[in-house]
C-alpha cells in the first residue's frame, strides 16, 4: 500500500501549498491513502468545518490533529460526526469529544490511523505508551495496516514511541515541531519511523508564524501577537510510505519536502 | 572555505564513528576547518582531557559543547588552558570557566567559532540573542567567517536565532536534540542554517542512550539508569559547508549522515 | 477524630525533629491518627527500611511519599509488604510497586489515607483528578474519614484538588514545596484544606538542602552537589485536624510549626 | 520604619478589598510606607492607568508588578512617566519600558524598592541574582532601607534570594503564587523574609480565577476561559514590617491575612 502523510498545515499559505501540491504528489506517487495533519490550518490555531472540508477536497482521506485541536470553538460542532477527523487519543476519555483513531477501507485492506500526543513539555494528558497498547489490543484484530501520527515535542519521547511499537505499527510519524527531520528509516521489526514530518506553510517564517514577532518575543519577553502570514513563499513537508499489506510492515519511507529551494521533481 | 561540522559525539560508539569516518570525510570533502560538538563524548555526559585530545587527533580544529559541558569534573582542570575548546558563551560571565568563542586562522582567513545555548526547556542562563550581538560586536572586526553552534531544544528558538543573525553569521548550526533535521538552507542574507546537525553515536538507541532504559522510564516513571552502550551499530551526523571568505556568506550547506542504512559514498 | 499530619521529613535533622517533637505533639494534641510524609528522610532522597521503621517508632500510623518515593533502591524490597506505607496513587498502575492508599482502623472508625501527586512542573503520570474519583468510588463505602496528601508543586493544582473534592474528603493536605502555607481553612462542604504543610528538617537551609550549594547552582548553573546537612537548628511543620467521624467533615484545622523562632508551646 | 506590603491585587474583588481594608490597616499599623503588588488588578491580567491611580488613592506609595506587567497594552502609555510604578528589574535592559526599582523619601530616610522576577518555571529573562548585585551597588550608597518584591514561582528560588541577600536588603517579600506562606522570619543578618505574601482578591476561587473554570481545565485539558469573578467574598494578604532606619535591618515581620474566616481585628 502506498501512503502519503503531510505534516501540520499552517494557515493560508499552508492551504495553498496543500491544494496546489497534493494533487501533483498524488499524480507522482499514486497513494492509496493520504493523511494530513490539520491542527494549524485555521491561521495557526485549530480547524474549522470549511477548512476540514478543504483538506478532504484537496485529497486527504484522514485528518489528524494535535495540541491545537480545540483552539477553534467551531470544532465542537462537527468533531463528533466526522469519522475521518481524529484528535490525540490520549486526551481524557470521559470529557473529550471526537475520536482518537479511525479505520478506513483501502481496497481489501482495513487501515487503522491513530493520533497520540506526547507529554514532555506539552499538556498533562494520559500516558501515550499505555494508550497505544490499549488501542492496539482493539485494532490489531481488524487492521492489517496501522499508522500513528505522534504529535510530540521531544526527540526522546518520539523515538521511544517508535522503538516501543516497532513491529506493531506500520509507521510512527512525528509531528508538532514543524521542522522535518532527516531520520526516516524502517526499524528492525518493520515499523517505518520519522521523528517529524515537518510543516506545510510559510517558508520564510518561524514555525509558520511571522518571524519578526517571534524574534521580538524572544528578545523582549513582551507580549507580541503571533500571526501567520497570508502571502509569501511556501513549503510542504511530509513523507511517502510503502507498506506490505500482508505483514503490515513498511517496505519504504521517503521524505517529501517541497520548498522554493527544492522544487517538486517529477 | 570548506567546513565540516559534526553533531554531539555520544560515548564509545560515537568515538569510534568519529575516528573511523572523520578521516574519510576529510578525504572526501577536504575541509579547511572541522568543528565537532563533544558534550556527550564521555559516556553521554561531558568530556575528559583524554577524550578532548581524541577529538582533536581525529581531525577537529575546534570542539564545541552544550548543557553537558561541566558534567565531568575533570573539565575544570583544562578548559581554561585549551583555546580550541568552547562552551556556551551565555553561561554566567563571572563564574563560568572557559570561553564561549574562539578564533582560528585558516590560511589567510580568521574564522570565529561561537557556542551558545538556548533557554526554552533548558537551563536558565543569559540571553543568547543579546549575547550574540555582544560577541559579534567584538568578532566582526577581526573575522571574515563566523560560525555558531547553537545548542538548543526547540525549533522556534533555533529558527529565531538563524533569522536574527542572517547576514551576520556564516552559519547557524543547531545541536542538542540528537536528531538531524532536513531543513538545511541558505537564508536570504547569506547565513547557512540547520536546525539540528544530529548525533554521532549508537544507531539503534534513543538519543544514544540504551533504548530499553529510556522506554522503561517513560512507561514507569521509575528511576532507571541511563547508559550509553559500548557496542552496536553507529551513526555519524553533521554537515558540510562552503563559505565565501570575502563576504563571509555561505555558498553551500549539505547534510552528512552516515548510518548502516546510508553508508558513506565516495 | 484528632489527627496530626507532618510534612516532608528531610534527612538527619528531620529525623531528630520528628523523634524529639512528635511525642511532645502527641502529649499536647492526643491525636488518634498520625500521618507523616517520609519522601525525603534518607538524606533528602527517598526512604530506607530502617528510616521507615524510625518514623513508625516516632509515632506515625501511616507514612506517605511523593516524587522521591523510589530514590533509594531499597524501597523495592519492602514497599509491597508494608500496608502503612503509601506512594502517589497515580503512578502507572501496572508497573508501580506498593499501594496508593490504605485504610486503618481508629477505634470504631475506618479511615482512608490517600497519596496523590500533581503533574504541573512535575512528573508525567496519571491524572490525579480522575484517580481521586476512582479511589473514592472504592473508599467511600467503607471509610467514614478520608485524608489526602496531595504532593504537588503549584498552588493552582492543589487548590483545584481541594475544591474538586470538597465534601468528599475529610482533608486535602499539600506537600512538596517544603514551605508551609498560611491558608488552612475548612471549605464550604466540609473538607479541611492546606496548600502545603511545610517541611521537617533544617531551619537555616533551602528546602532542607545546604543553602550555599543551592545559591551556587542558581548563580553559576554549574553542577553542585545538593546535600542535606547533619547538624544545625531544625524545624517541624504540619497541622492538626479535628474531624467529625459521623459526617467525615472537618471541624478544625490548625497549623503546627516549630522553629527556633517559634518554640513549641504547651 | 513601619511598612505595609500587600500581595497581588486580583480583579474587582481585589480592588474592593484594597480600598476597604487598606485604610483600616493604616489606622491599625500606621505605616510610613505602603507597597502594593498590582500585576493582576485589571481582571487578573495587568494594570490600567485608572487602576494604578486607584491603588495610589487607596494609600499605596509604590506599586510593584510581575509576569503580568505588560498584559494590558495601556501600560506602555504611562509606565515611563510614573516613578512609583516598578516592574521586574531583570527584564531585558534595552527593550523594556519602565523601571525596575525606585527610591522614595520617608521622612529623613531614603528607601529603595526593587522588583525582580524569578526564572524557574517562568519567563526566560535576565539573572535575578546577578541583577540584585548590580542594583545594590547603586542603591546601597543612597538608601538606608531597601525592600525587594521577588515575584517567583518556586520556594527554592525565593529562599535562595532571601539567603543570598541576607544583610543587604531590609526585606525580601515573595509574590506570584497567590497563597500566603507561613514562614515569615528575620534571617540571621537582618533581612525580613517571606516566601509569598499571598493574594488580595476572591476567597472562594483558585488564585483569584473562577474555580469551576480552573478545575475544568485540569480535568479536560480543553480550552476554558479563565475569568476573575466580580462578586463574592474577598481576602487581603500581605505583611507588616518594622525596619531599623539606622542599620536597615528588620526588627519585625508579621503576616496580614484578612478573610471571612479571619476578620481584621483592631
Ligand atoms: Fe503544529
Ligand atoms: Fe502542535
Ligand atoms: Fe547532546
Ligand atoms: Fe545537549
Ligand atoms: Fe519533599
Ligand atoms: Fe517532593
Ligand atoms: Fe499574581
Ligand atoms: Fe505573577
């Protein structure tokens, strides 16, 4: 099975990059499944129904989220009725709307897609390591292929998740730092691993936010309004995977990174 | 000017990778300057005099450090007398032994090498943004080429440093997360930038520490002894730079990543 | 029911203060139940079997712990066989030895004593708010009086726990900051509340650690060995409670603080 | 010299408590100097010109701030022209409006009042320990009495500041945690010390914010709007000091805490 995964889509430039390049990537890679992280699509903070639709229309099959899931109030209106929209599964079970994983039929194969969030330097939520065990106990019986978007800050927690689930997941793909890492590999037991898929949005800013504002905040510690710009050059980051549907093991993981310095090659 | 930079050398496997591959990289790239981050060379924690010598003998011209600088007491005996060994310049000025930057003559060119440490999710030390201004006020008059090893946790602080110094430094090369990022580029005003150079050490562990221990810590929150293994496959990560000695601007930045999955090509 | 609670006993001076003053406090207050936090009794880090015994012999009925529970390896040998020793109940259920709450018979009354740990600026463990609900579902049927030692860093998390459990617990007594707070009160539904009971140990040091070392660490950011002194003036901090055994509601909460400046009055 | 210090005034209830009780406290204690922390007076976040005036009219001579100093944009309009308004002195020197300390004439005595902010679990600003040395080098020549409002999160950083400046400051009074501590004392060299003066605002909420919202945030990790209530019972917290104008040493420090459970006694 061929899969494309696209990292955190950030604001209007992220939307443009996604709608422009996802079709081209689909022509190039012919993925049977496309997963896009949408936690920053609404001006950097959360998602709206219209923008969720936009991601699907651009070609995504599943939309994952992260620590910005609930930034836009509007999500409470549609998260429960959209099976293709998942948020970190380790938010408190009793009080969190939406779902943390979903399944999708790709030809004859049932694919599970899971979203989890790390805790180091991030929110105090449930244990993602215990949670993945619980979810896998449910999913392994019905899914041949299982993907995880692990939204986390530190390299240690992400690598720990990768090695902990090696052989049990088809891929562990990190998001949240907005910078793509160069450590894509297939772990010994067959799990494709990437610490961070990177971000889809402005190319000349800081994590997709106006760089002057971020620099000012670091230098002055004064309140500065973070804003995601609406024009300027963009980038798209993610990865391409090939997974053996029989074993659920990854056969290939390849970085995708489209920037003004690295245009998409056919 | 051709430069090689090697990220955090971790324990015994890191030493082996460095002594094995740095000579080969030198044959391949013929660098005129080689900088190596040595903060983890002594079993993951600090540096000893013998290991400092080992890095120089392996071919380094300057050794940079980070938050582990003072983990081994022994460093207090030699840091003040070794001009090629630098530690983060923004440690408290009055009480910190050693120096935060150094200059080195490469043919006719005086090169400045600076080490700074970020503060987000790291130690409470002096402001790296204010400090770089102070250091540059001193170095810019005498150096044509100036490199910075910015040892920091978050992508935002590193990107902010890169954009803040764009055109004033030849290169801003991040370290500390132990995972190489795939965002090497030359910023508009001529500064080569890389969020993290990655780590030089074990390939099948977590940040260079035994992965079973790290996973156990995440799962149990019990004390577990972190240890860097002494055998097993290794990796070496860093980058190659070409800098215009006239302008001090970077002409090229290229990732170096040698792993069992990505052997060194001639 | 009369209860004495003593905050974190710290090292040798803490031991001396406890063995000297707990008997005097018992004469003065005639408590039917005495609970002591012992997480720092072994030179500031954890507990040994001998020191656990020492706390019991000094007059404690139950010993609570905190983030230092497992600092001394020795505890793994006896924590499972000592029903009067409890550690934070919200450590991971499957992998943590020992128990997070206990019950004790005081005349005709069954008292529950619970230990929980906060997460803000502390370890990433299970949700203490969800956990207290689970524990209370079990304990409320059999206990008339239930006490909680909530070991946490921030005032917000502790106050939130107090108000969240108001009327369901007899007392929420904070520990961990090592400084007694002056906010003892009975909340509207009957729960006695104190943000922090304070520490039992050295009077002229910082949290019980040698003050010169702590100051040096703040000023230099260099490694300094934290040590708890073995001689010098001491303090003992805690509180006295009166609880209605019929309703489980608190009738009184009074600070106990014995220092050289505030000697114990009869 | 008799001094009253009042901790963080929080929102409308804080304003009412201050205007109601500060006059009564002045009658009772006849202070020659009154200092009030105003960082939360504007609905919990910052200060306006009108509310700054209100604090002065209520009887304050100097207003100190903290991490919320710049929450209300309006402060940029008046902070530079108000010598009695001080913000943490260790904000970046070049970019921060306002001043970090001030002097005031009390009869024949020149009193210095300093505001500093801690760094542990708070903003990355300049070193407060280095900064206090710099400020004291300037103030000690002209002031007989010097007070510090140290706005910090942890007990360790506050205690370290107290012991570090013992004998050099007349008083180190902590703020920020909004809970008064019970450790007021005079350190051996003459500095009055209190880890936290506590908060002036709502009595039945969490740090002055609506308790239902804070509890919901802890339990759900969902966005909840923190709000400071406008009605309900209030509390006022602070301390009373007596300082020897000849030596600058403290002679007395006494807690002030007015709550529905602890009404003001004449
Ligand atoms: Fe994101
Ligand atoms: Fe995120
Ligand atoms: Fe490192
Ligand atoms: Fe490091
Ligand atoms: Fe403790
Ligand atoms: Fe503790
Ligand atoms: Fe405050
Ligand atoms: Fe504050």
